[in-house]
């Protein structure tokens, strides 16, 4: 989809676990983190995740579905938005 402040943004599809089998998959944005990101930017990224989770559902803000922040490789950190 393009590049964001923290890294590449990919288009993906999401279907909630235990959802109705006839329910359609939703198009989502998957935000990744640059491999060589400085600590200050990592903290900003994590603050964005925390803010999105706190805000919850709002008609003027994209819906936050979840995040994977395993520290195996910083480039594998993702944030999933709908």
C-alpha cells in the first residue's frame, strides 16, 4: 500500500477467529517497522499502539484490531489496522 512513518504498510485480509463462516474477510492495513529504526521511533510506534488500543472504536479513526510486538526481529513488529 505504501510507506508509513515507521515502515512499509501492506494490504491484507482479516477474519475474526470463531466468526461466522459466511462472514466476509475484511481488508486491513498491516504496518511494519523498519529494521534499522532508532529507539525513539520504536517508543513512538509503541505509544501509537497503546493510544489506538485505548481509543477503541470511533467513526473518524481506523479500527485497531491488534499488534504483534515479539522482539525476535524489530522488522517483524507489525500493527494491524482496519
